[in-house]
């Protein structure tokens, strides 16, 4: 009886010295959705939930400093030695090192890493809202805004209150889609197909010019222009709509494409990609 009590006491002592976690993996998926000669943009999901947009270099045969990394699934770990005190770094990237997910706005700021943002402008290869996107990523990891406190994600059961300032005992994986697939939306009446560099095509209305203004976390803002001619006089009709990012009935409309985007029923749009 006594040896059993001693073993139990020893086990409890270990638990009181270190935090013990039962957790699901922290799975990041980066879906590359648009590409041109200057950049690749995409969407970052955590455990199946959309968190932010991404910006990478174009793919150039995995050349150091000028290319994004090959598609694949990578393990990752946290680094606390950078200026922002919190970095996810990918492991075992073929012939590359120091590949991380971090804050930034333009391709010129990276040499293979992945930038995050709440708004992407494909026509200028630009990310905005990068700091807010990084906070969203941290919140998804810790379920709180401040990562220097004891982490307590919703999928973790903490068996001890004594926890060091560190990342939880959870496996982090980053999956990057095999190849950029461009976004397509279908409705009962039209098919919207992304062409790259901020340009769209309406399959059923080839004379309608549609350009993308930006993508935020809710919708893709578009400007449509239709020029009609009658008796030698031309007139251009302009409209601004926001197509729900992942499809749906509720889109947005704006008078000038810059502000006051108001929710409006635009009919069912189904995203295909």
C-alpha cells in the first residue's frame, strides 16, 4: 500500500511542476488563390476556420531569396527571439531556412516567408491590416490576445495551474496548397471567373468589365463597368458590389467603392475553387 501512495505522490508532484496538456494539433492551411509575376496571394485557415489573407513571393523553382516555398505540409514551432516576440517558423523546408509567418505588406519585405493581412489588393500586390491579422492568428492559438500569459486554447485541458511562459504542448502544422487555384463564383444567372492581377470575367456578359478593388475578411469588392453606344454617343454605367468571400446571398454595395459598404441581398453566389 505504501509504495502505491509514494508513486501517486510522485506523479502528483510532477503534475504540479509542469503544465500537462491534452490537445488537438494546431493546423494551419494556406490556400493559394491568386498569382502573377510579382506575388502569390491566398487565404490562411486555422483548424478549418478562415483567419486572414496571405502574401508570398511568386514561385521560381524554390530559389533562395526570390521564390516562395514548395507546396507541402510542414511542422512548425514558435520563436520568441524576434522583435515581435512571437513567430511561427516552418521546419524542414527543402533547401531553405528561416521560413516564417509574420507581419508585412509587400513582396519586397520577404525572401520566402508568408505575410498575413486582413485586406489584400491583388492589383498592387499589397496587404493591409497585417498587425490585426497577426493578432487574429495569436488569438486562434491562445484563445486570448496576449501570448505571454498562460495559454489556454479552447481545445486544451490544463491539468495544472502552474504553467511557464511558453507555447502549449501542441503540434503545429502548416499545409500549403499544391498550386494556386483562381477564384470562381456561380449563380443561377452568371459565372464570375478571376483572371489575375485584379481582373474578373463574367462568362455570360463578355462586354462587362469587372475589376477587383480589394478582398477583406468578409467580401471581395468589385467595380463593374458597362459601356453602351447609341447613335454615336457612348455612356458608361458603373456599379460597386461586394461578393461574399466564401459565397452566400448577402453581399455588399457602395456608391463609390471606397466607403459605406452596405449589406444587401445579391442572390445566391456559390464559390467554386
